[in-house]
């Protein structure tokens, strides 16, 4: 996950979702604009049912720059944050962000356990995830990319195998699933930051990650000096905002309506350019 940007994250069984959901009722790591959620639903402006009064609680997994990450002040910002804020403003509520493990998000357990109303985490829509999650309309086309140390001579995934290069991938992601389907057995890293650190430390020669994330890394001089994007992988993925299975129809409609409106009135393009420095369709 050019600009057909394709997605990040992996697959989960129903049993795992149920187990994680039960565990989440007792615990969970969170951070953001407020501390935690309540189990009781509260009616928001417009009739949407929310887990916290006056707040649209959003599960994400940071860092995943430029979709969601902490800025220099510690505030969580990014493309996904701005997109979800469109719905929050329409509902007349504040966006409250919860940082939680991605595996718990993509399984649907976080929403099922009422840890959050929605999940916005650079999450690819897949048939497997649809078993436990209701997705919004797609809001981002995603593509994977390979980032390698300079001088490998590799220009494709096939070259990575032929040259015996060490491949890394983020756990629970569609990038991981994609390279496994191509016959690779990559080392898995818990999040994108650890994946990049592994590349920088020489634990991996090449890593697979969403294209926008790779392009953001390459804006950093210390990364661009030693590493290069050797290939993009068009996997045809799209990101969606996740809600619990059989989601509140008012909340789902509000999100979809605001996405459609933003694309029509130019707001979406402005947000896109803000975070990617290019217009939709121009990332490569």
C-alpha cells in the first residue's frame, strides 16, 4: 500500500475476534484526547449511538505516518484523523483517539467490545474482515512498496528471493499476506516503526509497506541517504473506516455521506494534498 495506494493489514478468524473482544472488556492500552470509553451507549447529535457522550471514539494503531502519528506536541494527527473529523464535526462531537494493537482492530474485537465507535487505521477492506466488521465506503486506494538498502541490485519481489535478501513485513497486514502468497517467508515486526528500525539495523535488507508510508519515510534525509524504493506492488486494495458488525445505521450513513460530500466539494483533495503533497491519483 503508486497512487493507486494499496492497503496494509492482515486476516483474523471469528474465534480470535470473540476471544479478543472478551479480553478487551477487562483491559486494553489506550491513549489520545481522553482516557478510555464507557460500556453504555450515548446518543449523539443526529441520533448516532456512541460509546461515550459527546465523543466519536476512534481506534487506531500508531505510528503509521502519514495516516496517524504523534506530532512534536504529542497530538495524534494524520490523514485518517482529518477524514474521521469530517464525520465528528457533522455529528457535533469531539474525536477521541484510542491507540490499540492493530490485530485487535482488524479482527473487529475493539468495536465489538465497545472500546471505540469506529476504527481508522489505514485498514484494507477484505472479505475476511467483513465477517466481523462493517466498513464504510472506501476512502483511499492503496498500493504496497518495497524499501531496500541501496546497492542490493533488486528491482522486484522476485529479485529479493533470487538474491537471497532478508525480507521484513509488518505483522497482521495485507503486505505480509501478499508476500507470503508469493512464496516468501518474511520476518514479522509488530508495527511500522519497528519494521523500519529493522531495516536500518541491517536485520532486513528489504521491507514491504504501504506506498504512502514508504514515501513519507523517504522524505527523511537519514532514510533517503541509505535506502531506496525498488518497486511498487499494485495489490488493488482500498481502505475503509471500520465499525462493529451490524453497525448503527445513522453513524454509518453519516460517515459515508461526509466522505461523498468531501470528494464532491474539494475537501477530500485538500486533505490529501496536505498529507501527501500530491493530488489523488498522483502518488507514485
